C-alpha cells in the first residue's frame, strides 16, 4: 500500500502522480517508478512550477493496464514514472517554449491539444540509462488521429 500523501518534492505528492479516474485499476507503482517520479518532480516539475505557478497533474505514472485502457503508447514514459501531463492555465505553448529553451535535461516536452481545443503539457525525462533527446513537439488530433510535428514557438 502506498501513502498518497508522500511528498515526492516540495509541491508534488505520490497521490497526484498516480491518480486516475479509472478506479477499478490498481495503479500502484513499483519502487523503481517511484524513484523516477521523485527525479521528475524535483528536477523538472518544480522548476516549471517556479516559473509558471501551480501545476495540475492530469496524468503521471500509468500501469500497463491503465495505459492500454487510455490508448497510450506502448513505449510511453508514463509506464516507468518518467513523464507527467499537466495544465497550468492557458500557457501550454509558453511552458513548452520555456522548457525547450531551458537547461533542463528533458527527454520530451509536448504541446498537446485535443480536438475540442483543450490543451496540456507532456514533460518527460529519459529512462534510466538513456540519453535525453531534448525533443520539443506539438501534438494535435486530426481526423481522430494524433499527429506530431516539431514545436514552433
């Protein structure tokens, strides 16, 4: 059993990093995923929060059944606790531009928008042993499919 109140960093808890609306799925992370979430929160999400203010995590760690249910990539960094999706006001493009130009050693930062226009930021770190790609992208839903392109500020 995990303690959802456990602080991963000054402003982020384990509970918000594993929360899901799909209550029938046990989204308990293994210890190695928790270690990655600590790094993600302390070294990536905290600097974004310091720059832009409070963040609302919409997706952090995802177990394999949850990832399949929401049709996430089978290679998703969320599976290893290495990514978070979040919102912070209407500043999605500003946050992505800031991360892309920062000294953060991120793997991916993505300006993601759904067909209805709602948007969020995906921020991921490289999995252990991998080199960060520093890849900044834009994701849009076109004709029901996700399309990715290089991010342009």
